[in-house]
C-alpha cells in the first residue's frame, strides 16, 4: 500500500463513460483520461459475460410518441394505455375508416430490423411494412401469436411478452424510405374495424431486434458508443483497456450470408439465417450445411474483395453435426486453411498462410488466416465444410452430414485480426483508440519521476510500435515506454528539445499475448528501464527537462495495439528495489482497489 500512497496517478480500467476513463487516484477527476475513437458504432468488446458487445442505435425518432413525428392514415392513436412493461406508455391504435396506418419517413439501407410491441384489443392483426427499393412486410396474428405471411424478408419473428403482448419484428435488406404499421384483419387486407395496442417501436441495423432504446427528437444509442473506452474481458475476470489501430472490415455483409448478401453458394445451399445463438448472445447465427447430395465436390460460400497488401480473414464458427472440420479459402489461386471445431485446433494451411484459432466459449471459435499479396487483386475468401482435415473434398454418399454455425466474417488489411467490426451492407471502419491524461499537476519537479504500466500485446506483427507517450504533446520532449515493432524488444526513448538524448533497449523479446510489467524511472539525467522484475539497464542524457516539458500521458498517437491493465505515475524516482518489486510477478496489483470506489458510471 505504501507504493499506492506514493503514486500521483493510478489508472486501473474500471470506471468509465462515453469519452472518459476514470482513474482511481486522484479521486477528484484531475487524473481522468479523455478517450476518443470516432463517429460510428463500429467498435466491439468482450463483456463481463464473455459475449461480444456492440454499439446499438434506434434509428427511429419519437419511438413511443405516435402522435408527433409519426403520420396517421385515417386511424387515431391515444396514449396513456397500460403497456407490456406495466407502465401507462402504450397507445390505442383505433380504426376510423379506410386504410389505418401509423408511419414514419425514415431512409436507411442495408440489413435492418423493424420491431414494435403490440397487443390485440378488438382487432387482432398487425402488418409491419418497410417501403423502399423492395417492399417488405409480414402479418402478425395478435390472437394466435403467429406470423402468417411475409414478403421479401430475411426473417419475421413474434415474441411472447406476456399478458397478450407480443414483440413483432421484420428483418430485411434494402434501402427503405418509410416504415408502416397497418391495422389488419389478415395477411391480405386492412382492418375494417377494431383496434390494437402498440408501444416502443425500434429500427436498428442487424438481423434481430435487441433491447429497446427510447428516442425523442433524435435517435438514441446504447452499448459501446463512439468514444466509449472498451473494457475488455477476453483475458478473464479482470478487464483491460483495449487499444487498437484503425481497421476496416471490407466484408460488406458480415452476419447475413443469404441470397442477395453478396455471398455466393458453391455446391451448397445458402446458409439458414437466425437459427442459433451467436457469440454476442443473440439468435443471429447462420447454419452452413454440406447437405446430403452425393458426389465429390467443394462445398462452400465465398465472395470477392479487392486488396493489395497483407490481409487477415476471420470468422466465428461452431460445430453442429459431423467431424467439425472446416476450411477457409484465400486468393483466387486456391489457398486453403484447415480447422477442427471439435478439438479447437488450427490444423494446416497452404504455404504462405499464417493461421490460428481462438476459443470464445460455448463451442464457438474464431478462425483466421493472414496472407500477403503485393499487387491489386480480387481476393476470393470462402468458408467450406469437409470431413477430413487437409482436403476440401465433400462426398455426402460416404460421409456423415457436416453442419456448422457461422457468424461475424471479417476481412481487414493487416497482419493479425482485431476485434470484430460488424457490417450490414457496406464496409465499416473503426477508428484508432486514443486516450490521454493531463499530468501537469502531478509534478513538483519534472527532473525525476517514474512511469509504470502493466499490459499485454495482441497478435500484432512486428513493424508496429506500441506503448505510452509521456510528453509535452508535440514530440519535442518525450519519454516513450514501448515495445519496438522491428525487434519486439522493450525500450525507453528519451527526447529533449527534439533530440534523442537516451535510449535503453532490452536484450530479450517481449512476447505477444502474455502479460508484462514495464517501468521507466528518471532521476536527473539517468533513465532506467525495468521489465518483469529485471533492471534492463540505464542511459544518461546530456540535457534535462524543464518544469513544463512533461504534462501529458497518452497512448501512442500514431499506432497502438495493447490491452492495458494499469498505468501509474510517481512524481519521484522510485528506488531500484521498489522498481523491481513493482514489476515483479509476485506484486499485488492495484486493480483490487478499483472495486472499493464509486463512479458516476461504472461496471
């Protein structure tokens, strides 16, 4: 605890909100980190339940105020009715004459799900209708709780919410301009009398209706927001701050693999949509089946993507029946990578492919390969089933049925897979994670200090530098604590007045994916590096910092890929013994203290 008392800033990922990561010391907010990433909901994380969590948005406005932005076609709506959730927020949608419609002008494109809660009152039918490039609708019988007809839809579902209430939803892939609710007698005609209750409408990207998000005059979001720090639980019970570089998922449709999605089926039926629970906990996984037709053939789905650099293709898979052997296709020349979903192994691959597999629990694995290509090329990527690992052949006359669940395809330019980026009709870019803390009030004398961090590095290829900048924000004066991209070794680099003054590089490589503790201390002109309990070495600068030269702690502004467990600043140079203890394997983390603090928003 004495080391904690000596620290001026302690950040352990725990409390956060959009744009802010709280430090556990100081507690007055002076040491909190600002956080930025971008202007969309492309980022995901693994949450405390072990599920992939996304950003979500209700794209409707006035989602439960049907007498405002919504238009009425002859019918009436009256609020203050008893709702499915026990509130008085439901609306009576009553027949007057002609076609009784509640609709909202709303232009969106791609894979979307439109939902509303409804209850039969006198009339027992509701038709949800998306008007656009292809008109899509379904009729819901609110007496029987069934979907009786649908047109041009990916899916239509009805969920029993109790006490006669249902959540009705249609999923489609189109550009639409208006969304309708029709009071209907049946699948073919509008109502001629009666009424129903409606509540809580939602339009969102994706294959299923998620938890309702209330909106007023603007759309509203939930989950992982644009500038929300990602506290990722991939490593277990204690989260780490996930920092990643900018990446683009070049697969336009990452979750929908059906007809019209851009995926092509080869000797196999299109995958069935929304048949099982995926790694995000929703019923949006698809089923890819090798089928029972006899004959030796490659059986897979594929698509083409143009790229001219090092690429990584990944997707999530789970065995349903059969041996669990699958293969991924890369390049038009026919490169194959083989995986076994029964054993959770990456088995073999064509020369030039780097492959791996990661366990996501409940039988789900993320399979991926990395491949180099140095000229513009229409890359063919595919997902296939086979019986024997090492050969893509499939013969249903002699082999048992092979079926796998699939989800979350991602093709990105880079040498390793980053966190999942969902797409619903076009490629999506997730911007770089950046976090910064103002440290100007933490020093009385910048000629000495200590910076400590505990972190791990993902499967980042050498060539990228990752770590912390302790600097003046301009690169003229800085102390960088990092893992070098060219050699994988730990390093401190010191610049004063835009000149490199000191540098210490470890002799051993910092391994990827493993947890490491790194520390730099400076006392006057002497800078010393410690890694995992070892004094790596020191170097002497010919110049010194002035009082304002080090006033900001920031993640690397040009590139980063790391999972941060702790970041701690001491206003003094710790003793060598304390540095060895702090970076050693037996020292108790400050993370346990985070649970004793209260934040405005926290997990």
